[in-house]
């Protein structure tokens, strides 16, 4: 579901909505749950047969550093879907107010 006039989407929005890893996630996820909830962020975990996904939602009015240490899996080599950035060991991500990062990794990690 998207709340927008689809015939009037700009190129940047269309690119976000048509990213192959996002389509795969939406199509193949078989289980999902809230993994962590704190005052300023929520971590949501989802799984498919081949992948694990983690979304970190900033629910505060301030920019936060993503609390990746609260994710139980090793994230080295995971893909941050929105930016197409590969996560490096001990890397940090800034999340703007009410923003989100979405990580994808192979199930065997």
C-alpha cells in the first residue's frame, strides 16, 4: 500500500519503490516481529528462507546513531537496502528523525 498518485511519482521515489531487494523481501518474508523497543528506536526483524532483514526505526525527533549492537547477528557484509551500501564491521549509520534503515543479509550469517 502506498498513499500517493502513482502516475505522478518522481524518479527518486519510483527508484525506492522498485528496488529488487525490497520486492524480494515483501514477497518472500515468512516471519516478522518486533525485536527491540526503546524510547527512541524500534528494531523489527523479518526472515525468509534465504534472507534475514532488520529495520531500525528512529521514533524520536532527533537524529540517532543506529544501535546496531542490539542486533543479534553479525552485520558485516549486510546490504542497507535504501542506500545500496554494504555494511562494514563496526560501521555506524545516522538515522534522521522518524527515518529508517533496512538491512538485508543471507540466512547463513
